């Protein structure tokens, strides 16, 4: 049978269509309401936030590193300069795949794997967006040309002209001026992230480190507008950086050269001071090194060669070298004896060539095994007689000896701006109980009286102690900076002057030191031969390795680096001191014969004019060759 034909229900269809239209209208209105609401939130409620984000995407602050302050010697010779350099920088936001870019760069320039790894290390350091990272310093013309030709393969890389540090005199002032180097991760964490934006180097040692805040200056900036690729379209605002302050040092380049020439190729140190001010006039630690190697980033191989050298060129012997002072401290021991009333200048001690403590059979030998017979203060200093000073040290005792020598700065840091200085060691009975859990023995006091035993000092401390003898106890801390900017350095913790019960002790000890140089039997008379001025000096020879009782020192059976150290200290002119010099020559063996002539050459370079005559300001009261006693 045929099927019935269904009839359309138009009312039902109309109702269905109307429901669908209403549903669609509700959906559209809901979506429109959500869109309007979101637009309201974005355009009204969050307008300030999104405006700032948009502005930050378009406008950036680029740091402008300040020019580092220059460093001069006292006569205006430049010791640390800034020179223009073409450096390679990478802006990571513009580079895309930075690893691929760096691989391409490495291949183009023929760089080694160590350098490539260094790039990755530089990029990992914290930085601001769009802040370029310096990858290479001091590009050659060939490297610049290769980068320019292949610029399309190196997005984000730019060659920029920047200033880098240069030390025109190289190794001559490496241990005093110091050097700058690339900022490492540890330093980056403690530095002011704002002040050091755009700065790649920081002072590592010497004056460069101590006065880093003054030398660095203050960062400037440019507010620039960039496009979507990070290209600078225009500069909106510019603020110049504030350059670092220049520093004038008390060092004299001419005197420094004279001291280096006098020392020659021997391992050792020379330090010269002005006793009236504490100015460091010369400071030599030999061997030295070229600080320019560290500016661009020294290679591992170069650094290892310096670090592992048996001669230790990186080691600052003036400030960090710890040595037994030997007989160079006998003048200070003499001051202690005179001021405490233990001795008078005329008191005599008989020297048979050795000294024995009461009730002990151990012989403490004089360097002159045959003995000097009866000696007083003057002849004891002149001959550097150990027996006399054994006896004096025994009379003083360890406590008084320690206290007096400490007043001269021995066993403590004495400088104002030489931050690397070691404190050394001025031993005492209390120190030995605390560190070694042992009692102090009388024999240890004796050898301390001639600058041996536990005692350790730096050459700078020896120079300062001698400066106090020259200035009659007036303390001036040794310092390198004469002016920072337009201001002299200020000592925040001045040391008290040494005040003696009888001021004549200063002159009495000075007389004995002059006899060392000018008397016929003085231990350093050869070094003063032909001098136009009187020198007050004291030689010293200090053991590096111990010698058994009864044995004699035999240089032919002693390794070169186990031989005695040679030391010498002195000031001149004796009646009007203008310079103090301390010399230490490692394994030099004879203080008077080896170190004494070095002192004389340095003094001549400072005190004599170009014609070889004593400068007028030092000539008052000076009569060469005239002995004040005996």
C-alpha cells in the first residue's frame, strides 16, 4: 500500500527557528559583552600597566660606561691610561639562535674551543634586556673586516668602539698600581647592578682595587626607541656618565727605574719612603709581570705560566713577603734598651765570639766567630755584634722586647692604602702559649734580639720601622696616593707617635747606624764610599734554613734557594733625612756587601741632581765622611 505523505507543521518550524535565533542572539550578545568587558579591563582598568609594557617594548635604557680615572706618578707620568679599542658585543634579543651565531663566529675567526666556551659563560651572566654583552676586546683589523663581510650571518653582533685600560710602563708598576680584569660571577653578585651596567672590568689588585669606587665613576644612559627587531631608531634622552677621579701617586717613575736597575735580575724587593710624609717613593718587587695581559682576559696557559713559575712573579714581595729581619732590627732593639734604662751608650759587653745564658752550656754564636772583644752600643751597631744584642735581649725580656718592637709597626699592618699587606708576626710568650701550647724559652728571646726565630716581617714594615728612626718616632703611615681627585688621602686610624723618656736615644742610635756606613770597621763602609752625604744604615743577613749547633755556614754545600737572605735598611742624609730605603734580596747572603750598594744607588738617584751634586734642600748639616762618634 502506498505510504501516507506527511504534512509540514509550519508553526513548529517557526518556533524552532525563533528558538535558534534567540539562542544565537543570546550567544552573540554574551560574547559581545565579554569582549566589551575585556576591552574595558584592558583599556581602562589595566591601561597604565599595558601602556608601560608597550613603552618598554619600544623604549629601552642603554647604559653608557664612565671613563675610568687615570693614574699618574708624582711628576705627571701616566701609569694607567685609557685607550680606544674595537670590541665585539652580542645583543641576545636580536641574535635569534645565539648558539648558532656564536658557532659561525668561531668558525669565521678561527677561535679555539676555550674561547667558544668563554662566550657561553659570558652570556649566562645576569643582564638587562637588550643590554649588549662584550665577547671580545681589542679586535684586529682583519677580524673586523671578516665580521663586516659576514654581518648577514651574524645577527645581534656589533663592533663597538670602547675604552680599555692600558699600562704604558708595563711591568714596572704592576705590584703597586695593580691591574683591572673582567668582572667575574662572584664580583657581579656584590657590585651595584646599576652603577656597573655596561662596565666589563674592575680593579683586581693594587691601587686599581683599593680606589675602585673613586676610579670607576658613575654610569650614564641613553633612552632609545627601537623597532621590533631591536634596532635603535632614535635617541629620546641622553645623560652623560660621570668619569672616575684621577689619582696622583707618590711614586717617582725615575726613582723606580733606578731601584730596578740597582736590583737587577735578582729576586727581591726595594721600597723607598719619605720619612716626613709617609709617601712611598719607589716600590719594586722582582720579578714582575705585564699587567696588560689581564685587561683583555688572560688565557689559561698564560696565567698558569705566571702562577706556576718558581720565581713567583705574581707575588708582591714588598707587601706579602714574610722574612726574618735579621740584624736590621738591632737599632730598634737598641732604642728599647736605652729607653727602658737597661743600658747606656757607654755600657760594654765582652764578646769572645759567642754568648752563653747563665747555667746553660749552649753557645749562641756571633757572626764573627773570633769575637770583637769589648763593645759598647756604638761599636755593637757598627760591627752588628750579635753577642751584645743577645745580652741586651736577655736583659729586656720577651715582654718588653715585644712591646717596644710593636711600637715600630713590626708584626702588624702599617700602610694606609696598600690593602694586600700581610701583618707578619711579632711573637710573644702569650702568642706561643695560645698557638703552640708551649712555654717561651730564654734562648728564644736571644735569637729574637737579632731578628731570627719566629719573627716575620715584610719589607714595607722594615722600611716603616726605619722611617720612625729617621723621623724620631713621628708616625706617618706609608701610602701610595698623594691625591684622589683633588683631595689628599686621610688616615682614619692614625698611629700614636713613639715618645721616649730621653730623646737623645734617637741620636745615639743614629750615630751607631752612621758608623755602619762610614767607620773604618763598619759592616757596609764600601757601600758609602765617595758619598756626598752621611748615611745611617744597618745591614742584615737572615737564615733561610737552620744550621746545627757547632756547624758553619757553607755556601758551596747549600742549595741556592736555601742560602741566607740579604737585607739592608737606611736613611739619608743622616741629619736631614729625605729618604728611607729597605732592600731585601732573596738568597743574597751578605746584607752589607750585596744589599747595601742597592740602597746607595737608590739614595743617590733621589738625593743628587743631574750634575751629581747633593740637592740644596738636603745639604743642611751634612758633611760627608765626618763621624759623630769614635
